């Protein structure tokens, strides 16, 4: 798995003992970034506005890359909906090539093309729409305040969940959930571009909940959990395990029931060796999950996050996977929408559809969100 310069930065940022931390030479630039980011956060504190009748939960990350923010936002929306709330998921819309001027609510009917959803709302918005029940609106747009007003007025949303919403300057939140990678929660501990930190570790004290997702079936290291509790002493620390919900062809919606995960386990046994194709912020997490699930991974074509793929790139990746003995190509729900039309894959292509299982009691945090939502609505 190699991602060129992007991969070189990621390896140096990881803080792992086997990787040369050469990006520390960029630390002076990191100080400039940290100062600019601090000023932007101060402006955001002044510009964020609340909307009467709408409770807001922001889901954010301390570092760049994929820590699992979208998965947590998905899980939150689904669980709160099951408890009688009316949530909506709002996100910026990274990767949209034809984003409209205002908020774009992804149509919820089954036949709406994934590629069109990705072009207008971004790949993450398309993935949310494919995985969430149709009753949960998914809105993409740079201005979360405008998106929130749209889902409140047009869809009766009572609660807005902001995917990657910690940095946005438009909408004030009532709760902050921060997702940390349990393998490397702060990377090498340096700010961008010397390291992966978007903001100081001390800002974790703002969090209501610290969430950690394990990809390989192993529980997070106890020392890292204790460190997270020390960084955010007033926050609830929740551990999740990513599990397989289904393995299905491109374009199908996943089954969001725990029984599907049991069915998927039997499907795993029939899988031949696999080549992975992804374009994620943390492709190593995808590979960890695949290997932890028992999949025999023989190759991984890891493209940059949000990058558009060409048919030629896909065909080249498939040929390399086949050369290494793969009998199937596996990709993610986020990457499904960007799969290029007209790409001829010599191997069958399947999507690993996943879901989160909590390893800690969650009724308290969910009841708190739902109960506070009711009080918030009454006040508004």
C-alpha cells in the first residue's frame, strides 16, 4: 500500500516506532498553522448560532485522516431514530464536483444514482444516504447553519448531527463527540504539517464523549483509554467495534440489522483472496478491519482521500490484484459512489458494508441526547 507523498506524510505522522518522523523539520510551519487555526476557532466561537427547537451534536476529530467520524455519526442517527427522535445528518460535502450554491438534501429514494449524489453532495454524503434509513435526511453544504434550517423547516428534524462538525463556524452545538483512533490517538503529537493534529490535545476538554473504534476485533489498549480520560476528564469514553453487516455488489443498500452481520460471517468463508481498493483518510484502518475479519488480503490500491478515480486506474489496480492471486475486489461504502462508470474490472467487485457495535453501555448518553432534545424543543 503506497500513496506517494501523501503516504510518506501519513507514515511520518503516525508516531509509530518503525517510521522515520522526518516531518518534524516542518514544525515551524506547524506553529504558523496552529496560530492560524486558533484564530479561526476564535472567530467560529463568535459566529456560530443556535437554532431554537433544534438540538445539535457535533462529531469531530482531533487529527486529519479517517478516525471513524462518519461511522459514529451514522450510528448516532440510527440509534436516536430508533428511540423516537427525528435526527438529520449534516456534512460539508467534501469531494462534490457539482455542489449547488445552497444546502443539498440527498434524495432518499432507492433509485437515485450514487454517482449523482456524490457529484452534488460528495462521497461521504452519498455513503450516508446509502446506509441510513430514508426517514433520516442527509444534507450537504458548507454552511451548516443553512443546512440545519433546511432540515428543520422541510423535514421536521429535531436533532442535527454534524459529521466533521468541530471546526465549522456556522452552527452552535450542544454536545461534542470526538472520535480518536485507538491505535494512534494523537499521531506524533505535532500540528499540521509536522504532524496530524488539527488542534491542541488540550481542546479535548471540550468533548462530551470520546469515541474509539477498533477495526481488528481487539479491544483498545487500556493505557490509551486512561490517557483519553485524562485529556477529557468530564467526557464519557465509549469504545466501539466495527463489524461486517454485509458483502454486496456495487449499488446495493446495506442491511442495518445485527442479523446481517451473522449472515456476512458465513459469506466471508466463501471469499477468495482479495484485493482492496480504497480512497480514505486512513486506508490502514480499512486493511486492519479486512484482515481482522479473516479476509486474505493480497493487495491494497490506496488512493488519496476524496480523489476522483479513472477507469484506467481501477483497471490497473484490478490487474495487479489478480497478478497477486486475488479472486475478488473489495471496496468501502464511501468509495462505492466514486467507482468510475465504464471501468472494466476483470474480477468481481464487492462492497464491505459495516456497522458499529458498542463495547460500553450507551443508554445513558443516548437518553441524555434525546431527553435534552425534548427540553430544547420545548424551550424553542
